[in-house]
């Protein structure tokens, strides 16, 4: 009799507990991780991948994003390195005169004043002033992916506008291609003869919209630009300066990922189900029946989800792979299902 009564009471307790749980609000509190990786759309497994993007989300009970950590990892040999690492080793040889690379299909590296070791060159710059006032400046163009170098003697008229430093003038020399896949892939430097660093294309605005060069224009003086990069002048003459480096615009990969993190923190993950608006008429047609973006691309669509003018989730870099890793974290949190994830183009 006692056993029967205990069983009945236990059954009532279990039924009551289930009913209570059904009435409870979902609890999303916790930390969730998602990945996207190079070759995923082609069948490469995560274990086989040599590059991946990782998103780590920390959510409150109601799904508010309390913290975000994003990283872009690349395997070099047996070592994984972060593309977001901004440390660099830079030296400059003032005895060298920069010589242009041979662009196009038969690319040949030119001659550089600089020797640089760093994980990534996106939006990278370096500058130094020799004891005689000669300026050595390097800036990596985000459009062509070439490093342009400027060697300006102390006798140079630094009150000239930035527009005077054109490719055709010989004062802005494209010496080394630091990465493939540039938006613009010149076959000859003659096509860019009249161009300077701020107008290589309509997308060159990213150089001066944010960061260290914010606010300059083609009519700004060369001195103003150099001062923004850390060079000091006395009576119009550059003063000796040890080599320094940094990242203009959004701040390279690190700055762009920080912008994504800032964009997300404080938002509710139940309301931000993707970093990219996949209903965009330029993006939607490029999503195939396997939810892969940028693999089967019809005419009129694009294989790159990027908006340098309005940004996507605060960033100017292409965002499909970052969005995928974010969505995978949402899957781990139980907010969306795997079949809702758009596989980004890596």
C-alpha cells in the first residue's frame, strides 16, 4: 500500500514537473561556438581545413548577446596563426629605390625599400624618416592588393596635394602584390597612370572614411597625410623617425572583426539570425538548393556579400563566411537549425 501511494505521488510530481517545464521560458544562457571553413562547400571536412572562421557567443538567459569573440585562423605548416594578429616586424633600407612590379598574368615582383613579416597585410602601412629627412612610406592598397611605396627627399614640396602622388608621376610605386584576388587586377600600370592612393577606384573611400586617415582628401597636402601617420615637421622638413606601422581604414582584419563584435554586443540573438541580409536581390540568387552562397552564381547576382559604403554588421570585409560561423553558433544555442544556415563562400 505504501509502495503504491509512493508511486502515485511520484507520478504526480513528474507530471507536475513536466508541466512546469513546458510553461518555462527558454533559457539561452551560455557560451556557444560556430565555425565556417575553407572548402566546406566542396566537401572538405573541418579536420581537413587549412583556414576557418570561429565565432564564440556568450548569451544571457533571454538570448541577449553579452560577449562575442571572432577569429580567422590560417594553418601554415603545422602551426595555426590568427589573421587578426597585428604584430609585425618592419625594416626599411633607404639606400633602395623602389621599382614597380610587372603586373598581370606574368607578374614579377618589383624592388621594395621595406622588409616586412606579419600575418596579414590588409590596410597595412609603414613609415620612417631617415636622418637627412628622406621619407619612406608604404601603403597596401585594398583594391589592387599591391603595396605602394613613396620615397620622398627632404627637398620635396610637402605642401603639394596628395593627388600629385600619382602612379604616373613615379612618386607612388606599386612594388609587391601582397595577395591575389584584388577587386582590380591591372595588366599594365598605364591604365592607372592618373590615379593616386585615394581614387584607384570608387571603393578607395575605405582608406579615409575611418581610422588614422579619416577626413583627408585628394586636395589635402602630403604633409597632412604624413602627420596623420606619425611624421613630424619642422619648417616644412620631415624630422628623423624610426619605422612605425599600423592599419588604416577600419584597421585591417582585426579592426573589421572588432566592428562586428561591437555591432552584435547588446543585441538579442533571437532577432539577429544572420549577419547578412540574404533577401538582398544581389545575394539571394547566388544561394543554391544546398544553401551554399557563391558557388552557382547566375548572371546579375554576386558571389561576394560585401558593402563598403553602409557596411555589413559594422564591417567592410566580405561577410558570408563570418555570417555562417555566427549562424553555426546560433545552431549550438538552439535558436536556429542547421538547415537554416547559409554556407558562405570562403
